[in-house]
C-alpha cells in the first residue's frame, strides 16, 4: 500500500457534505454544560505545541490543509477561539450538546484536526451529549517542509531568475494528477525565481509527494502587434495581460528582456532564461525540464518529503535545446481569426492522463497569422481558443495557470449568473511535429465548438427549487483528463429549468451540475440511455440537445459501526466506499461514488447522498490510508471489503470490522 499520508481535496469535499448532513446545530435553549479539554501535539514527536489557535466548528467541517496558506475554518457562533499555552492544552467550556470538529492552526504547521492521522487527512466528529466532559482530545499537527536547490547553465554558472515550479502528485479517479504549488513567493504559474546565486527555495510545503521542474514557457507576439503601439508600457501590459505568466514582460523599446527574431518578438521575463547567442543563425533555448533531467512529468523523479524536512540539493543543470521556427495561419471567418490565443502543448508520451505542459504561447495578428520563433524539437499539439464575450459581462479573462488554461468570467450584479452567450467558442486543434527544419505555411481551421443543452427534472415530493435557486446552478463540461477543464466557462440553468453550456472544443466530456439545490441530490445526466456524469460524451461537430439532469429527494445513505478484531468499537477507523466494478476504478468519471469518512469515537459512521449502485465498503486504520484511489490499492482493498447494494432512497446499515490491507 502506498506510504503517502495525505488525501484528495475531492474526498475532503465529499466528506464535508456528509458531515454537514449529520451536524446537529446547537439551539439557543440547549443547556450549555458540556466541556472539551484537549492538547495540540507534534504528530511526529508527540511534544506539545504552544501558541496555536484552536477553533471549535459545528461538525467536522472539511478544511483544505494542503494549501500553502490554509484558511481557518468557521467557528461555532458564540464560542471564541482559544490559544494553547506552553503545555499545548486548550479548553472549551459551557457548550451545548451537538456535533463538533476541533481544528488547530499555526503559521509554521499544516492545519491540525481532531482525528486527523495524516497531513490533510480526514477529521473526526466529536459527538457531545448534554453535560458530557470530553477530556482526551488530541489534535496532531505536522511541520511544513522545505525544498531547495540550485540552477546552473551548461557551463556550471548560476542562472538568475530561472522559474522553478513544484507540482504536488495526487490521484483523481485512479489517475495521477499534478497540481502547481503556490509557495510564499510563487507567481501565478506557481513558480519561484532563483536568486543571484542561482538558488531557489520552496517553503510552507505540506508533507507528501512532489515533482520539481523548470518553467521555461516562452511567450511571443507578432512584430506587427508589437509595433502597433508607440507606448512601450502599453505594449508590455498587453503581453502580460495575454499570458499572465510571471509578472511584467518586456518588449523591444522597454528593456532588454525580449528578442526580435524576424517577424516576431520573443518575450522574456526580466532576468529570466535568456537563450545563448544563435549558432549558424539558429537560436537555442532552455526547455521545460523536470528533476533530475526529464522532459515530461511522468519521467520525473517523485520526491517524497516528510514533516519538517528540509530537502536541499534538488539541483538542475540546464542545457540549451535546438529550435525551429513554427509559423502559419488560422483560417476561417475573417472577423474571428484575429487576436486569438495559440498554445503549443507537449503531451506526456509516457502517460497521457497526467495532462499537458505549455511550451510556448502567442497571439494571432489581424489576419490570423501566428509565429513561434524558437520551438524546441519535439511533438506538440497546437491549440487555439477564443471564447465569446458575454452579452452583459463584457469579456472573458484568460489566465495561464500551471499546465493548462483557466478562463474566468465576470458576474453581473450580486449573485446573478453571467448569461451564456449565443455566439460559439472558436477553437483549433492540430498535431505539430517540429524537426530540425523550420515549419512554415501551415494552415489550421478555426472552428465553432459544439454545446450541450437540456433541462432539469425533479423526481420526488420535496418543494421544488425557486427560479432564483435554479439560475444559480452551473453545468460543467469536464474533460476526461484529471483536473482538466474545458478551458471554457461553465454554463448554467435558467429560471425555467432549462440549461445551456458554452460551446467547447471537440473532445470527450462529463456533464455535471455544480451547486446545491436545497432538499435535492443530483442523480444523473442522461442522454440516449447513458449517464453522462459517469460515462463521457464524445462531442464532435453538432450540438447535443435533450440532456436531462435529474435530481432526487431520496438519496441513498449508508451507516453502521466499525469494530476492531476483538469486537470493540474502533474510533481510529476510516471507512472507504468505492464502486464494486473494477472498470470504474481507472475512470475519472464516477468520482461521487468514491467516499472516505472517519468513524466517531463510538465507531459509528455515516455517508449520505450516494448514487444507487453496487459498492465495496471497507474499514481500515486511519493512518493506513494514503492515495487509496490508486487502482492498485483498490484491488487490495476489494479483497477484504464487503459488497453493498444501494437502491435509491435506501437507508442501509452495514457494520464493518477493521481490516489490515497489504
């Protein structure tokens, strides 16, 4: 079983929904006679931690302890936060009966929580009866870790301003996912710059698995656009707004942070990876690289760091790579091909599930022409995307983040969704093989993307949502690559229960609503007898109409008690629930069928809002759970799990024995 000691944010979110459903909110008239006494300790040494803020929450609220800057959870109204003394102890007096969570925060530690057994792991609910005195509450915390190293060039000289990224490895739907970590001094792409000695340092890291890489993504702009404005500051701001890469970007006339290469301007960040002088008229550049010297994420060495570890010596020696010029045009509607963002993405040849790396980015001129002046030799996918402006919001903001592209839209008024535009999203997609000769004159059609429309139905007798509640429900098209969105804003429902998405590039997508409708639980997104929330839709060409999003007021619940081998209630157990079909384990689709919940102090557990189906349920020691959605781990868990069939509206009880998984 993997040794990692952290959990997926998606699992925490699912747990939060369960915890909320179980939380008994204390009423004003409840007698306030309960008491909580506990201690905050270092999870590794067991020593008390002083000067820690402890917060009592209504229920075991899930908190993302993996963030570099964790946000304190909301406290119980009327119950002030407390600070631990030198002995690490804390006390909450005069509490009503209810369900609580106990959380601890300190700037140099990962957030701690009662019942948590690993950094970012599941918290445990504390159920207090009237007048109960809970005096054995221990809240563990883990120290942040540090990773540092040096970046030098081919001659061993330090490189100043190199952008170093850290990507945290987790698993989503049985596939690895790499997420950029935003440290204390990181830029928008999650990178920190090397100093005048070529050294970098990432601090505030949650213990776990990471990949470290050099972010050498280049931005370029047609010379005609660079010369269109006589104001160097305006030109610089234009490029920075387009790419949002590493802060201010220089253009000719503003500083020496850019190179004019033929009919294009290669933009460089101030002090960044300036390429060496051209050889025989051909430019070489420093490419993206992952520690120790890998071209793609899947070939990189995964670094596992522990609590409080200071890992140094994660060093890079960069070597320039030969490049070729790639130039061409987007063809199509003359009014659509200008001012379009274009990216060259390097697919991971070892494992396409880990996503893409953006190697170069540019923008087309008014005629649709684009040019990448210096692309390293390799295989790429050219992607272009142009989303329409909303009728009332104005425009869509493009942000280059991590290994992908994120689009954000403005909101009209207070809580009013941005209208879905009737104009299509325009996109282009084509493979590009870059060799030792320039690749010019290529033409790629700019196409209108398809969209998904349909209606929302409610199966049950609960009060139907109001028109305003319906209008706030968003409908997402999620790419099959973990964490991979469409690159397009989400659509949403209207006041009558109809919905429409933005049009999107061709590809395979899941259709899923996002948001809550009081009293209702999402059941399915059906089209031609398939549930598109679990089986992806292949969008190609024409729009897809008639998709039905169904909500039910009869969700399935599973509860029970976990007991150890000797028959005693096991308060240290975690209950894992996952599909009984192995075909679903490596599919990023049925994520809502994967649940992890902590048992209470009495060994009780509950998970609610489950889709109907056949599941495996297994209880394991809380500290034995790592990246459990890895298919290899699920295979081991299935051998000792109990199969449970849940039909719609079931309130099933299934007691479990804690199992040891090898």
